C-alpha cells in the first residue's frame, strides 16, 4: 500500500474549501484509488495538538491532571496511524469520533477543588511514604490544617488518632484526642509508654485548626493555632508500621472524622515563633528544610506525590474528596420517639429492695439516660450516633426489666462479647499514700484470643493485669495465670510494680486477691488467698490518672473472662489478718466498697456512698 503519510504537507498542498487525499492500494490483482474527506479530522487534530502545547499540568485546582497531556498525545499518534491504514470513509469518521471523545475527556480532566475527608471506619486514613516516617522520627515538625467534623470516636476506646505511627510492645508516637476535645501525646520508648495530656476543649469541632506536632528526637510538642498545649519527654522507638494521618496503623479502628489540608513536613524542630509565622503563609516546595508539601486542595485520586517531589501519600479506607467540610442534615424522629418511650416507662417504675423489685437507683439511672439522650439530641452531629442512641434507649428498657432485685455472686465480664466493656466506677480515684485493693476473682477461662492478656482492673496509672493465652497449648497453659500490678510512677516517667508468677490465678475457682502498698517502706505486695505471691521494693504511689473512672474487668481495651465480687479500696496498709474481713462500709479509711452480692440494677452507689458503679455491657452472675 502506497500512502501519502505526511498529512500536514498534503493539507497545505490541497485547496482549503474541500480537502481530499488519495490512497492508492496495490494488491496482486488490481489497484484502486479512493478519495476520503478528512477536513474535520484535520481540524480536530490541530485542536488537540494546540491543547497539548498550551495546557499546563499540575496538582492545583484548575490545572490539568498529571498525565492527561500524554493520554491525549497517545490518541493523536493513534489517529495518524489510523489515517495511514484507513480503507474507507467510515474508518475516517470513526477516527473523528474517537478523537472528539479524547478531547472532551482531556477538557474535563482539570484538577477540581477538593479536600480529603477522613471518615470513621477500620483502616481509614492517609498513609505517608516511608521516607517521611524516617524524617518524623528524628528532629522534625509536621504542620497541617484540620477541620474536625465530629469529636466522637469510632472505637470503643474513645481514641481518635490524629497523627500516629505506634505498635506493640511500646514503639512509636501518637497525637490523639477524645470526645471532650482533650488531647494526649504518646511516646513508645525503650522503657515503656510515656503519656502526657491537654485539657478538655483543647481541640474543637466545626472550625479550621492550625496544628503543629514537633519532635526534637527526645521530646514532642503539640501546638494548636500557634499555642503550645502539650509537651512530652521521651525518645520514640521506631516502628515497622506506616505513619498515618487520621488513624493508627496498628490499632486501625482509632479513626478520626476530619478534613485535612496544607500538610507540611520539615526536617527540624520548628520553634513556636516559626510555627506562628507559618500560619497562613504559602510555600512552593523549594523552601530550605521542607521535606514534603501536600496542599490537599484538589482531587488527585487515591495516591499522589507531594510538591517537593520526593514523597507520596495514599488515601486508605473511607476517605472522600469534598469541596468543603460536610454539613450534615439530621433526622431526629427515632431518638425523639425513644426518649418519649423511656419517659413513659419511667412513670411505671416503683423502686424497692425485695426480690423482684426495681432496684433502688433505677429512677436515677433512667434520668441519667434521658439526660444523656437530650444531650445527644442537642449536640450530636452524626446520624448514626443519633440512631444508635435511640436504639440504646430502647434496649435500656429491656435491660432494666432483666435486672430486678435478687441474689448474685458477683458480676461477669465476657471477653468474647463485643458489647461487654466492664464495670465503671466514678469518680476516678488514685491513691496518694498507703493503700490496699482487695476483691474476689473467679476466672472462667484464661483463653483470651484477642490479646492473650486482660486487665482485672485499672485506671490508666494503677491496675492489675492477667496473662492468659491466645491459643491452647501445654506451653501456653503453663505460662498463663501470672501477671503484673502496673503502677505509673511520675518520677521515672514509666510503669513499675510487682509481677506475680504463672499458674497463680486459676480458672474455675474463687480466689481472694489483694494489693498492699506501704508508702513509708516503698513496697508493694500481691497476696492471693492470704499468701504473698509477689513484692517489689522502691516503688512509690501512682501518678494521678487523667481518666474519669476506674474499670473492673477491663482497662486498656483488654478484657478478662471471669467474675468479680466484694471489691474494696482502703487508704491504709491492711495486714494479712485484716484481709477479707467482714465489713459494712462504715470502717475508717475505707475508700470504696462494692459487695456485688445482690442485683442492684445497672447503675448504683457503693456502700460508702462515695462512688457510683455502672454495668457497661456486662451482666450479674445470678
């Protein structure tokens, strides 16, 4: 086939009004000459080539998406080849259609104005490339703008990991917040976890916040709108998991509900003055010390490079590009109906202390539920949370009716029940001198598949841990039943406390457990059924906990599977002979006393009248 393949020369040589070209076809039998009309095709090729020559690719809104010019050029190259191989006018017409489609696609491939909205969900977040993680574990600063859509947490832990690269046993660093806007910085160091916090209200939803998280290498600082709000001392141990914005890489259910933009990573610890000066300032990627810059102001898809050109970011899970922070229209019908139903039920409740009565405190419990529901009604910004609150109120009526007064042998925490949390005691209590904790414990099973261990009680800075096993084997069974009385000592910025040996705690039998701390002697001892099984010297009192409660059957999300009763806290050293004594709640130095020997409903006071207990998803052993 002989082809006039220089289209532009042909176009110049032929008349402008009607343009034809000749294709001469030779074969073994004969030759034919056909004239095809390519005027429209030439016009569209010229338009495409002009777009390729004059358009600008980039990552800012209004730019053409990177790679779009090459995609259009590939189609133009194909069109030239199609002209050479055309055998009919229909081939030319088909080429026109394909080029039109390619031009239209190119014209709509502009980068749109968009912001990444990280939504609640397992695995949601923005993963930074590993080179940035290496930077952030040294002297560094990460700056970003954050719009918190909702402060409430997705995880039952209540944690929202804003910036995180942490993993077991105690590696990495995290900045996280809670529903009340309080903040915690966490550093996993060679000597354990170090935690420092900032007060409720530090972070707010519904407004843009300028955030800076600095690392000197041996300490971290957190700034909000240029103000220093939290400081922590500790050298984070490097992790083998990614650095993520809006979630945690190891505990990946600690997702945030946030919109982010203007992420900058610097290879030095910026001081407060520089951080303040950077607020609202623009960068172009050439600044000294700037390792990465992600404007995040335009939709770049799910994985993209930064402006500096050395790093990448990847959207994971439930992350959506939006033109502005979301405004949610809520439906309140379900929760209003549930509030009315519970209000009507309250009018039927008569309290008493005889078997079958509604326990004393039931009306207070219902009032607390209604107060909480009305608070949700007033302030909640998530439809799912509103509907969940409505469902919870409906379930509360069934729960109240199932917990009438009667005999009980403690409370049961089922580690395999996802709805079981533990027994919550408020207000929180942290001893400041001598103390004794004692209670009866019966473990149903030491098999704890999720973590292999569980917390018998804890308030963040003081608790008792039980080692179990994840899979049954002779070796695992022989190594189970031991544990640790963890005590966070402020002077050493780490946990201490005695460890008790394997096989100490047995399943299927009630055992009396006591922890006795003598502050003058600076010793803490653990007793089981009156016999000392562990002791540590040179240990002080725990640091005051920032938690609002103490938990039985749980502490850090790791539950036991067993029963607890007769829980007591004393502000004194109790001798072996004084442990497990008969008491009535009026004894001197008795801080807390929950007998847990009769069903008292869902929420009730202890015998001293100083503390309130609440059954969070757990049941009475009756």
